[in-house]
């Protein structure tokens, strides 16, 4: 492995007057677009495609249709993906993909399936054979010293993502993998592990249980809101993130009311896409950093962490971001006329809480079994998380994080 990329080389593109695109070729969106899969496998030169998915989807209609569409070009399937992507599961998937002679990877599922596939792609490209070998590629962050991201060779095989949730993981160049021993979620960051093709098929989305659909949609809302008030926001990300907030607010409620509403599912997919468009040009922040800890330490799904933590983070950041949160409030349907920025910021947090309530999702840490006994460990992990550096208010002590956890209890 060659040297790492220093923090100053990775500073947000907004500081350089740039907008950077990831190496994604194509997004197919709308009902029925799964049928484009064979042509995309052919275009990318895949002869031995390998499917990575979760147990609940392995025998379902979408997996069966993928097998029908690809025939002999489907070299194998790994259906052991687990939540939060433990390193040992990545090694199992890697062994299966390597054994099948995979030259192209397909993910079917939510963020865990997509991140497992990313980690397998990186491992295949870099010749990784062990957990320790893959851990060597994790990004590191030290408060006051910044981040370092190991360089890679760029040889990862192509990845086609077929998402079944609204996490928007398919639009990232980074995957999260959890160490069961360290109870920490590591980030693997490399442009070549960005999916080359995304297939957003709203009919595939109809197969996802509505509770999972709307909770992962809250994760995308979290992306969009943290993008709007990021210190490194750009005109392009402003426009797309605010439209994402508008779309998700309507689409999640509509899908909850009628889980078979294919238009609501399609709008949710579009909202998720817009929430993460160009995210590599800036940095997500404090809500995501806390969510990264609640997953491996508390067993809380990512979307649910956003339901609970995001409103309290918004309140914590309001002194520095009230003007930006006024934009969020308006996008959520709040009439901000006559409100001060601080009043509008509070209204934005209340609007997020109301959306969570309307969707019937958890609102407090106690609702998901996380108590004060974990708070110190979670706060310590946040201080080491890469994305905490994107917080509009500098996070320098565990006390700051503890105040948010206590408000969320």
C-alpha cells in the first residue's frame, strides 16, 4: 500500500472553487428499470457477475429476476450480508466472490449490502486476504491533526447497485465497515468503489417493508439537512438538497399512507438521490457522526438514528446555522414569514420531529434501548469519527456530544 492522502489534499472542494463528480456512468430511474441490467453488465464487460445481498432478499422476486436476466453470466450469489457490515462478513463475501472468479459485482439491498459490495470490490482490487489487510485501508481522523485516507490502486471491479431502501449509499465513494472487537465503524474511501451504475426501480422499492423504507428515507433527509448547513455548502448542493427535503417530506408521508403507491416510492428514490448528489465536495457532520456510533455500539439502524438525533443536533447547531436552517424550515413547509432566524431554526427541528411522528418511527433513545450507560462510549467515538470535522460548531469535547445524547434520551 502506498502513502496516505493528507488532510489538506482532501479539503472540501468548496474551498478550492471546484465541484467534483464521482466516476458514476449512469442512473436508471423509474418503474421497470431493472430490465436494463443485462445491457449494463455487457457494457461494463462483465462475464462473471456476482450478486451480494441480504438473506431476506435472496429468494425474493427481484433476486429471481436478476438470475433470469443474467443467466450464465451470474457466477454466484452471497446472501449473508449483515447490518452495519462486520469485517468477518466482508471476508466471507470476499472469499465467495473470489472463488466464483467475479469480474463484476452487483449489490441488491440497502446500505449494508452496498457497503459490503464496496468493501469486497476494494479488497479484490487491492489483493486483500484478511481483516487486517482491509483495516489498513480505513480512513483515520485525529482531533486537531485532521484525516488521512490511504491511497488505492484503482483496480476495483465495477459495481452495479440495485438499492431497495432510501439510504442513498449507492451515490457515495465511501463504505462503512464495523469492527466487532473495536466496536467502531470504519470508513473505506476511494473513488473507484463508487457504483458505476445505479438502478432505481420503484417497482423493486415496493418490495421493501414500509417501516424500513420510511426510516431510511429519514437518513436521506439527514443527508440533505446537514448538506444545507454544512460550512462547505455550494450553490449546486443547496438547490438539490432543498428540493430533496421538499420531495422527501411529501413522499415519505405518501408512502406511509399507501405502501403500494409506486409514484411515492419513485419520488422517495429521487429525493434520496438529490440528498447525496455531490456529497464528496463537502462533509456531512455531527448527526452522522453520532449515528455512526449508535449503530455498532447500540445496534440502532442508521435511519432510526437520524429520527432521534437529527432534531437535537439541529438545535445544538442553531447558534451557528440559524440562517441556513431557515431554508430547511421553508423546504419542510413551515411558513417562515415574520419569524427570526432562530425561531425558524426551532420550527425546522419541530417539523422534523413532526415528520418522524407522522411516520410512526422512534423519537427517543430509550425507545430503541439505548441508555445513559452507553453515552460516554458513544461520545468518545464521535470525537474520532471522520465526519465530525464537518460540524459547523467545532466539536472539541465529549461534553458537547453528551448534551445532545441527554437531550435525545
